[in-house]
């Protein structure tokens, strides 16, 4: 499928603009464990996958940017000197990159672009991060801007935060740009340091089951969870002055001051602290190829997200509950902000057919929907295709 997408993009670019200068592949990402820890300066464990956005680009011969979204069958044209938000939405991710480069004193010439891909929109695989960082990566290569991969990831995040208006963390961009094949990224969201963790089982697949829902609660509840965590930090900081985030808190500190907190705040903080510990244990499990222990950490993560952090929903819970009991499944949990989206599952290749049949029945009988199931493999980060 990937080669067909690349052929379509190249053909469309050639028809509209002639031969492209470069063709960039920017992958989507999954997060195996470490949910709602990023804004608490904690740890996450994402990876780049084999679904990506492909972007053909060359400098424009005019003063206009001319960009084409092949999947949406939409075009955008605007002067390089008049960057304004577009009602089409997707051009704003690209324009945000230009604004952030301008803030660094790196004004770039206008470009012609055709892009498309196979990252399902709204699936939680971060098509937006792939688009922004893929574009920044292409400009860096095309015009010799001298940006490092970490620079590009941070720039992509700022583009979304400042121009698009999405207050995302750094994880999505980081995984897309710096992912490596057959590895996960253990990322410290406080100081943006990272290590690669091996994923040595070639017979294990990452499978996403898409609930096909996104409840309206998501944004307001996200902000509420964030403020609840901050409230917990305020209380603990009174007793432990060195605490600046939940990253600095251990379970004993929480337990000793439970009576000082509202029950809801206590449970929110308890989840985050436990999730940071699960990430560490999960990394240790992978270094010894103990996928059973890794999978159990995923199951425990879902339980915490469901009961203590309360960001799951009935659809996610029923998919996760069936999955963790299905033969050949190491672990299952909800992935992302919550209240919809996907479950992420570790499934042996030999069990894939049975998994799809079993979960397909759940979709049809309990969710009254046709199943949408994505099978993924770990791949490398953003790159130029020859």
C-alpha cells in the first residue's frame, strides 16, 4: 500500500509542478505505556510505526506557497508574506512551521507541496505531528537550515501550540522524528532526554482497535485532570519544598498526606505516580524480553486510567476487557487522552486472525459497529526516500 501512496503523490506532484526535489516520509506513532504523564514531567514510551505521511516538495518559482492535500482533495495557495489562519485547518499546521522558523530568523522561500498518507485521521496515531515535523524536516534538508532532529521535534510542537492552538506535549513529534526500527523511545518529559529500548520480538504486533468515538468531554476533562494534578503538587509542596511536579513524588509521600487532599485529587495523583513506575518496570521487562510482564503493566495502566484517573469510557473498557482475556494477547489498554479513540494491544502474529475475529464480534454485538482494527509494526523515524 505504501508504494502505491508514494506513486500517487509523485504522479500528482509531477502533473502539477514537475519533478519534486525531495520526498519525505514522516511516520505516525503509538504510545505503549505512560499516559497523562507528559504534562506531569513524567515518562512515556512511544514508537514510530509503519503508517506515515509522505510529502513531495520543491521550491516554488513564484512568491506563493502552493500546497495540495491529496487525501482531502484540497489545495491551498497563499503569499509567503501573508500568513493567515485557513478555514481548511490542515494548512495551519504547515503555516505554523513557517511562523516558528521565522521566529528563529529562518525565513524560507515559498514551496510547492503534495502530501498524503495512511495514518488514519482521529485514530490517535498523530497525523498532525507527522505533518508538521515532516514539513520542517523537508525544509531543513531543502534549504540547509542546520536544525537537529530534536530541534525539528520541538519546532513541530511549537507550531501546534502557538499557531494551530493545540496545547500538545512533545511526545508525538519526538517519536515521529527520532523513532528507530524495532525500538521504543523512553522519553523523559522533564528534560527531553531519551534512551532507546529494544523490542526484540519479531512475532509480536501492535494492534489498535478504534472505538470510532470521541466524546465532547475530552478537552474540558483534560484541562480538569491537569488542574487536579497541579492541586496535588501544591499541597505536597507545602510539606516537601523540593517537589515541583508529580515526577518528584513517591507513593509513601502520597500515602502519608492522603488526609490533606480531596479524594479525587488523591486518586488522580496516585495514578500518575504509579504510571511513572509502570513505565520504568515496562522498560526493564523489555530488556529481558519479558513480554508477559510488559503486557501486565499495560493491563494495570488501563485499570488506573479507568478507576483512578477516570478518562476511559464503556467502549474502551469492553474492548480492553475482552482483549486481555484473548489467547495470544500480552496486554491491552486505552491509548491517548481518553473518552474514546483506540485501545492498543500486544498480540502474537500467530494469534492475529483469532484476535480480529474475537474483537470483531465485540464491535458488532456490543458496540453495534463494524470493526476498525489497525495492525502496526515499529519503524524508523522521519527520512528522505530515494
